[in-house]
C-alpha cells in the first residue's frame, strides 16, 4: 500500500461503503484507491452529480462564470477508473450496525466491512411560521446555484435573509449581476459567530459601499406573497416595517445530516462524534466533513467545521484510517470567502482576549489581523493578504514566537 502514517495490522476490508456524494465522500474514494484498496467500493449519494466542490456555488457558478465541469473533484473518465459502484440518485435510509448493512430508499442493500458517513448537511430552513411563501430559496447544491443564478438574472431586487457567509456572498454576486440586494440580519453585526466586531464592521462598510441595503437587528417575523402581486414577496419585521422584493434567499446556517447515524445508535453531539482519525465508537464506522465533530488539536476542543479544507483533509485521514493507516487529522482550521474585490481568509483560533496586531489598513481593503497569545500566533484574518496568511500558517505550524511591533510594521516585509 501507498501510505504515510502508522499502519495497524488488520485484515483489509473487502467492501467499503460511503454514504454521501459531496467533497468529503469524493476524497474518501480517491484516498482509498490511492492507498491501494482494491476491494468493492460503493457510494450512495442523493444528488445526481458526481462529487463536486461547493465554494464556487455562491461565487463563480452563481455569477454564471463556472459550471459543473469546473467544480468537479474527479473528472468523469478518471472517476470511472476508480471503479466505484455509484448508487445515485439514491438515499441511505438505514444503517444496521449489528448486521453491517446499509439500506436505501430505492430498496437496495449492501453489506459493508467499513462504512464512511460523509452526509454533510442541508441549508437550514426558515420556520414555516415565518416563511409563508414559495418565493424563498436556499443554496447548498449545484442545481440550486444554477436555478438561483437564473432567478437573479430575471430579477430586479432580492432579499437576502441572514448576514453570514452564504448570505453575504449571494448579495455580492447579486450586485455583480446588477441586482438590487437587501441583507437582513437579526444580530447586531455581520458574521457575528465567526468574526470580531472590527471585521464585521469592515464587511458592513464593504457591502454598503457596493450598494447593498444592509439592515442589522432586523427581526424577521414573516415572509409572505406580496398582497398586490403574488409573484413577489413581502417581508415584515418585528417593528412593523415591511420590505418588498422579487424573491428571497435565506442563508441561515447548516443542519448537519446526522439523523441516520443517530438512528443507528452512534454518538451525535453537534455532528457525528469521531476521533482524530474520523473513527466513531464503532470500529467499522467512520465519518468526516461537515457532518463530523472531531477533537481539533489547534483549537484544543471538539468542533464541527464547515470548510472546504476540512472536507478534503479530514476525508483523507478517514480514508486512510479505514485501511488501518493512522495519520491523524490535525490541520489548523482554515476558511476563506470572496466578496467583490475582497478575499478574506481565516486561519486558526480568534480568541476574544488575545492581543490583536493589525497590519495594514482595513479602509484600504488590505490588512492582516494577528491574534497573539503568550507571544505566539493563535490565528489570523487576512484581507487581500494571502502572503501574510501563508507566513502565519508556517509560523503557527513551527510554533515560532512573534513580536507585535514587527507584525504591525508595514515598512518591513514579513519574513
Ligand atoms: C454555497 C457554499 C459556499 C461555500 N463556500 C466556501 C468557501 O468559500 N470556503 C470554504 O472553506 N468553504 C466553503 N463552503 C463549505 C464547503 O463547501 C463544505 O464544507 C463542504 O462542501 C462539505 O463537504 P461534505 O462532503 O462534508 O458535505 P456536502 O458537500 O454537504 O456533501 C454531502 C452529500 O451527501 C448527500 N447525502 C446526505 N445524506 C445522504 C443520504 N442519507 N444518502 C445519500 N446521500 C446523502 C448530500 O445530499 C450531499 O450531496 C461553502 C459551502 C456552500 C454550500
């Protein structure tokens, strides 16, 4: 076998079943074959497309600048070489761990030696008590992105519910398409769960400067068909104010697909509980990607990450572990977003009580925010500063001490 990591003596699995057809599932399959697994490999996926990457869905795909061929994880002919039985579109409906059998909606069943659950999640829905119209859409899949792009191009004004990453990227793409956009956010600031106030304010200014009507502390109480034009939508807020749009897009978080695992008696606590190898408490069952909750060495706590890098690299570790190769997933969490002319990247941890060194100027849309604890970097937010982030990643991996005055001195290049 073609391995990096510690090999454990155990019988090679005869059949590996992967539930899910997203980025993590794609990387599990690739990893298994790369590591030399030549047994039966079955994937069960409920989308019609072979595994693809989702980040472009709210960016280039939505804008009409990219399509399925640019987002695939494996080209169709290379996928054929992987010799995978793809059961799709189908949906795994039950895992019988005692018999090691997965059953599907189409009535098929397969016995596994090892099972990987890479079921990701679905866009969280607005409560039915709020969304009483059919003119509200969500964005998680390629088909949804294509349909949303077409709808945006046919519209004059979109209402975006939720000032998180997906909502803000949709608003930015809408503006690029010349569509008027309003973003309503119930919290007092944007991306409040993942960003410090300084950067929330930066994003607020960025969107307002690009013509987005951003409303914070906006408590949405209902979304209904417009009383005079049922093809449009009207939003009503707790203060009695209303807002009309052609349609609404809600970006209000992700609901991880954990029901299958939970019904099978696996531990679930904000995601399927796994170790640093993607293993659940059942030695034959693994999980990875958006659906998995793992102990993160850098954050020093358990976490369920929703990021491209996690979906790929945790899947690689899980794929190896399925074959008994112990290569722990121990990456520093990394996420990026593209909005207008801004590339924003977040690496590591951003403790509220860390010392903050700001290099560059947020008003000029080029800055790095370094979060320092006991003379060492814990995390960084890089705004149009990919080089700083790359250096920070190196220093963090090396455990190198940093000096605040050096970090903020833009007269000298960081090295
Ligand atoms: C619009 C958008 C933009 C993003 N932008 C960024 C970005 O800029 N940067 C970044 O770092 N990350 C970004 N992400 C996050 C990143 O794409 C995800 O973290 C990643 O796709 C997770 O991959 P996954 O395979 O774990 O889950 P998913 O991609 O959700 O794949 C899971 C698949 O399994 C299927 N499935 C679920 N249950 C079953 C079942 N029972 N049977 C069969 N199939 C099932 C699902 O339908 C889905 O196709 C973005 C995500 C979205 C949606």
